[in-house]
C-alpha cells in the first residue's frame, strides 16, 4: 500500500485580505401580527362573540396553536374591508 504524503503548506499562498465575502441581501418582509381572540376583540375591530363564531365556522384567518386560536389581525382587517366593500357595491347596484 502506498504511503500517504501530506501536501506542503505554503503560508503566503492564501492572503485573507484578497478574499471577498459574497454579499447576501436578506429580503425584508413584514411578519403578520397574530393575537388571541380576546386581544383582537380588544382592538375594537370586531366583537369577541362574533370572532368566536367566525373561528367555529372556519372563516377567521389565523392558526391554531395548542388549544388557542391566534388571529392574523391584518388579514382579518383586510377580509372585513373586502366584505364591507362588496356589501356596499351590492347595495348601490340594488338602488339603481
């Protein structure tokens, strides 16, 4: 079996000053704000009772964490805004 020979180390071969690290750009994104049902109701967007009904129906945006349901507050506000716009547009069409 041939003997293994270590390559010679030349200390001046690699200069750290010449090494450039690659630049990474981390994308910036806004993390959604999750709150419990009671905390969401305290903001005044919608009542706690109606939120619980929405969660039971599966209409409320959010996630279940253990025995708690965490509401995605910005998504809820956007969803309610769309619902109210659709109802307003429907009412205007009915009047005309």
